[in-house]
């Protein structure tokens, strides 16, 4: 079996931590929920449990890394600087913005993440996010829950 199709082990955590150091990013791991990025504080959280594959976890790492890079380079600035800062915008304004731009920003991030992973790890297939209807439905539900319009 290809190494990237194997389930993760504790060593993978160390590799990820080392890898992200060069970008000045700290990482924590969680067993449930989902991976996410905090660009402002240069932190990412990666979903990590024993049934996840190496390629799945590394794809998450690059996706979240790209969110931090977008924060720093001000790509989709309102998305990266605005939506996760509670109270900065009225929730209604944020809610409207994220409904309009959220998926576009996520797909941009995911494509760039895929390109970047190909440079560092050409042998590991990237697992895409937000490209299927299922993924987009998940996102829409998350938005409706997190940013209700009333
Ligand atoms: Zn994302």
C-alpha cells in the first residue's frame, strides 16, 4: 500500500509540526469537529484521529496553511480578516457577505493549496474540499448556523 493511503500515526504530527514551522505557524490537533485556520495568530487546527489517512490529513494541512497565507497576503481580505472576527461587522452584514463570497474564497484557497502541495509533496494526492455538492451543502449549513440573517 502506498504510504499516503495508510492511516496516520503519531509521527505524522511531528512531521506536520516541523513542516509548518518554516511558515511560522503553530499547530494543534483535534479529534472531532473540523480543521481550521487562525490567520491573525498564525495558528492552525488539524482534525486528527486514527482512521484518517496520511493524504487526507496533509491535504487539510495545506488547505489551512493556504488560509493563513491568504490572511497575510490579503487575498479575499474581507473573508480572511472579517468573518472570524466576532463583533467587527454586524452579523447581518457578515452573513450577507459570506453567503455571496464564502464558497468562492474557499474554492480559491483549495485550488491554491492543491498547487502548493504538489510542489512540496508531488507524490501525495491532494484531497479536494468544496468541489462537490455535498461539501458545498455542508458549508451552506455551517453558514446558516453560524451567521443567521435574523
Ligand atoms: Zn477553508
